[in-house]
C-alpha cells in the first residue's frame, strides 16, 4: 500500500510539472496571437488595393498575359502546402495536410500531374516519412512569417508557371506547371480555423468583385508604358501579397490552435492531478484504517490470551 501511495505521489508531481509547461505555452500563444491578428489586419488594405489594380489591368487591357491566360488543356499543377514548424497545436497541421491530400487526389483525377511545394517542418516530415517526393520546402517561420519569406516562395512559384527559355534564371522546363494552388488554414475566429484552398494562377481575383450598380460609372484606364509591362510589374507583387496573406492567416490559425490545445492539456492535467490526489488519499486512508484494525485486533488477541492464562 505504501508503494502504491509513493507511485501516485510521483505521478502527481510529474503531472504538475507538465501542467506548468502547458500553461506557459498557452499564455505564450495567447500573447502572440494578438500580434498575428494585427499583422494580418494591417496587411489586408495593401492586398485589397493591389488586387483591385491587378483586376483592373486584367479586365480592361485585353492583353493575353501568361499569368492571366488559362490553358485549354492543363496537364500539370503546383500545390503549395502551408503547415507549421512545430507541433503541440492540436489538429492544425493534420487538417491542412488532409485538405492537401484531397486537392492532390482531385487534380490527379482530372488528369493533371502534381508538384508539391511545402512550407513548415510538419509538412516536410509528413511527406518524407511516406517517401513522397516534393520539389522544394521552406521552414523556420511558420509562427512569424515576414514578407521576405513570401517573396522567396512567390519568386520560385512564378518561375515554374511562367518559364521563359530565353531567361538565364529560368528553371528546369520539366517543372513548368499550368496551375498554382495554395492550401492553408484560414483564421475566422479564436474558436474556428478552417483549411482552405485558393488558386493563385492563372489569375483568379477573389477580392473586390462586387457587381457595379446600374447608375455607377465605370472608370476608363490608360496603361503606361503598356498594359503588358504593367502586368509584368503588378502580378508578381500580387502573388507575393497573396502568399503573404496566406502565411499570416496560417500563423494566426497555428497560434490559436496551439492555445486551444495547451488549454485542453492544462485542464486535463488538472483533472489528472485531482484524480491521483483523490486515489492517493483513499489509499492512505485505507492504509491507516488497516493499521488501526491490526492494532485493535492485536490488543484484543493479547487481552484474550491473558484472560485464558488466568
């Protein structure tokens, strides 16, 4: 019985130590998520206005640009999967990876080959463990992405989509793709984060597409030096801003998922501590009761023996 009580007390100390760690991680995630939300909100106006500019050029210029023209029979697609660098975030990474698997299966069902590009160590580990090939990966910034990270990813992906053989920086033509998709987690609230898929290329404007009213006068646009050169300048920036937006959304979602997971772990640790404490008290009380019973029984037996000898 004494050994059992010692084991329970050791479990209580171990669980208390775990509770301190999960509580600290919960507080850290809670403090960082406010900053992540502010960064996502501050980046929205620029992305929105840039989207409107690209939409205007693509709509009113009548220019066939490689980044805005959809091929008749696309045969290959690139998929960027944005996951986390660290665990302890509940089902955050597994949810986005499942969504990526569904997208890949859908694209292959349409007869398209798929090249995977990964952001986050969890995505990298997932495909390495299954010996599944991917073209390139980026890690180390999932919880605090910078615009430079989005620019690095965007430059690589734009090259795969718009390969110019005359360009010395052009990559292997075998990596050329007809479509570019991004799988990430969209932050809706502290309680709701949902995996989502957007198609970046060919250009698919997803913001600022409300139909004009009957009496609204549509603007006239003039492009200098030319609409094609304006698109050449704007579209890479558009891709960078969209990827940066996805990274910021994923960062806020990761921190919110980690806060929820750590809060749940802290609550579970508290429940375990209460359970082990109750069991240890019961075992200690049972041991005391048994000792008292043995003492009383021994005293009664000794009294009976003395009475018989007399």
